[in-house]
C-alpha cells in the first residue's frame, strides 16, 4: 500500500512539474532576425511593457528598447505547420501554442527603416500586437504638443503678433513685376 501511494505521489509530482516547466518554456520569445545587430540571432527572452514610452526586449541579461512612437507597423505571420513526410499537414491540437512570427517595423531617429522579427506563440503575438497598439496610441496622445495652434492662421493674438506683422509687411511691399515699365 505504501509503495503504491509513493508511486502515485511521485507520478503526480512529475506530471505537475513537467507541465509547469513546459508552460514556462512556451513563454519564451526568440529573436529570429531583422535589421538590429545589437540583438544576437536566436536570442531568447521576453517583452516588457512596463515602460510607457519604450518597448523593451530582455534577453540574456541585456535589454533592447524601442520607443513606441518609432514603431510604424506590426504584422503576425503564421509559422510553418508540421507535416508528415513533408506532404500531409498535421492539425495542431493546441492552437494557442502554435509558433508565429511577429514583425515590428520601425523608423529610427535618423529616419532609416528597420525591422525586428520574433518567434512566439499565437497568444503572445496577439497580446503583443494589441499592447503595442495601445501603448503607441497612448504615447501619441500624451506627446508634447507643439506651440502652434490651428487658429494662429486665422486670428492675430499676442502670441502670434510677430508672424502677423511680418506677413503684413510682405504684402504691403510692391512686387518687382508690379512696377510700370518705362519707355
């Protein structure tokens, strides 16, 4: 009786530990390429959305951050499905664990276009796209507004008085083509 309980308990513990370790392993995000050379190829890590201004990819004790305002688009492509004899597709029994590629397109401070490609699960890809879109919208909404106001072109105020005076000085000066020709 004692041996059967011990066997049952050991089996249960083994099953739970392996299930938790597999769940933790599926949460890993892998950098599979792109224009960023600072991140080594096949680096495994995780996204951090804690910063309100930057997307942070933590990998191997290092971190790469990308401001949300520089992100131009995100795209998710389905990963390769499993095939038997490279011909017959095998259906996935857990579609949430299927691997997909998340491509993040951005423009750096100099205006050069770049991409980041990550391989992650379908659930993580959906969550990352939604979070990036929300953070990007929040960053755009909280951006420091310029000193220009739409009414500056319509009304003269103390704030835009110098602009209006310069414009009126330009209009009062005669243009060179308006002078009469002499014979």
